């Protein structure tokens, strides 16, 4: 992570070198892009990462930088991530209307040729150092939150233990401070707490499971010993020992199933509930009318209580043969339409998860599906270069919107349901009559 990111026009490189040297002399680490190269994906990713991992974003205002596309992209990315902005004026003569609005909300420092650099520079240092510990924590948390997002929200990148406690304390004191928190940071802390609490429940369940396994093992050992001592009563004692052995083994199995259901709940809520219910039913059959204190396993009960308390998933829409890329509710909320890479869209009852219709006809994967405002029709967009209109109730195709020269990535009805707009990789959007499928307009540019 760096202290300062400097955004500037290449014409002011000489001044930026002087500014960077002064910051280095004051032990401030800077991030400056000296590469005068075209905008590429890799290069822009570098720039974004540099902005995300810096505490203060310094923008050198000149007639060239205020109109620079790249400079304005850098400002926008800094604003998106709630970075502290410090604008400094190097050269005047620019049109104020062309200055990025984000800069006008901050006090400007003047480093013009006629200004004394040594007089103004301490003010820049003061701006950089204001609430420095808070800003550093903001940067650290942002970098980790974005890493978690980029890693597919893998739980191993979440905060744990003291890291999480410090983040929560920082969150509690951040309400009136600048820079403001980003949604990524808030969500990251929230998800970290959920994962930590779930882990604690698993640990507790594991301790109980281990305790019951030890009890079961003890019962097994004592039972075997008694069976040897009481050999006179061989038949009856052997039967009793076998029952105790079987109960201990069954108790151990149920403990493991309860713990496994809790672990499964983190990823598959409905399946975990079913697993916990099966373990609970098996436990009920085993203990019959026995008091709880004599149960050979407790984790199935803990799993059921925890899952029933925390479950949010209502049902699953199962039937697609490949990736589901899009899902939308009907206007009345009673139906759901899904679009899939299996070349179909499907309509479902939102309460029961029952499939109501399968929209078949596309020759390639379906990117998007959405309802008309009255919910009676559905439009789908596909890689087969077409969009298609369907009857919601029957699944029958009503029209085919043909004309795009490349894959169609999106399609939507107008508010009155009379038109449809499609967007395509052929660099056009097109407007269609939703009833006839006739093309009404081509949006090129």
C-alpha cells in the first residue's frame, strides 16, 4: 500500500518528479505511473489496484489533465472507492465546467510557478496526515474486501478473530469520518461476522460431538468389561452389551451427521435442513421416550435449531442442464423466469419452485429473460443472434426478432409493453414491435 497516488497529465511530468521527490524526502511512499502507453486491460488493472491500495489521491489540475480521459477515469475510480481526494493546481487557464465535479467539493492547493513550493508543501503534508490511522485502516480493509470479491467471495479471505474485532470497532467509530465507507467494506465485515459466528457454532457442535463420542467409547469399554465379569449371565449380558455397542455406534454416527449438516448449511441451506431432519428422526427413533439428558447424541438437535433459526432459502429451481445466467420475477411476483446456457429459458412458480413452462427454440445459450409489464409475455436474448417473444402461460413462441449480426446479450420490454429493445455485440441496439416482431429502429453509434 502507498501513502499517495498522483494523477497528472504527461505535460506536467517535470513538476510531478519534483513533487514525488519532496514526498519521498518526507518518508511518504508514492504511486506514480510514468508509463506513457495506450490504455490496455492489464495497464488499467494496475492503475485501479494502485488507487485502491493508496491512502490519498492527489490530482494535479492543469488545462491538459482536466480534459484527459485517463485522468478522469482515475478520478472516477478513486471516488468509487471513497478515496480521500486532494486537488492541487499546477497550471491555470482551464474551463471550470470541464473540471470533474468530484474535485470541486474539495479545497484546492496552489502549486503554480508563481507560488512558493516550500510554503505550500507543508499544507499538502498536513492534508495527507489528517486522520491518518483511520485512512490507513480504510485502505487496508478496502484492499482485503476487493480481494475477497475478486476471489469469488471465498470464505478463506474473510476476517477472523482479532482482525474482525478491530474491523468492527473501526466500523463503529467511522460514522462521521472521511473518507466514507464503501458498500464492499460494509458487506465484507458483515459476511466475516456471519462466517465467524457459523464457525463458532461448528466448534461448539464439534466439542459436544467429541464429548458424546468419549461417553460412547466409555460405555462400550465398561459394557465389554461387565460382559466378561458376568459371564455366568452370558446370554442376557451379551445381548445388553450388543445393544449398548450398537447405540454407542449409532450415537457417534448421528453426532457426525449433525455436525456435517451444520457445515453443509453454509453452502446448501435446503439440503442441510433435510440432512438435519433425517438425523433428528433417526435420533428420535433411537431414544424413544428417554429424557434429553440420556440422549447418545445432541448435534442433530443443535443442527435443527440452528438451521431453522438462520435459514433464508425458500426453495430451489432445479431442472436446467447448464449454467443459469439470469433470473427475474414477474411483475406480480408469482412467477420467475430463468435463462440458461442449456439454450432454454424456464418459467417457475415462485412459491413452490414448480416448473410451469420450458421455452425451447434458441440454438445457443440464453443470456437474458424478462417479463412484459403485464406478465403475459417473456422476451429472451441469445447467442444465436436472435431475441424471441414467448407466451408466459403456455411457453409457446410468439415471434422471433432477427437482424443482429452477433450475439444478443440483453432484451427488455418498454413500460407499456408495446416495444422491445435489444442490445448486441454487433455494436447496435434495436427497437422492435413486441406484437409483430418487426424492427422499428436501429440504434447505431
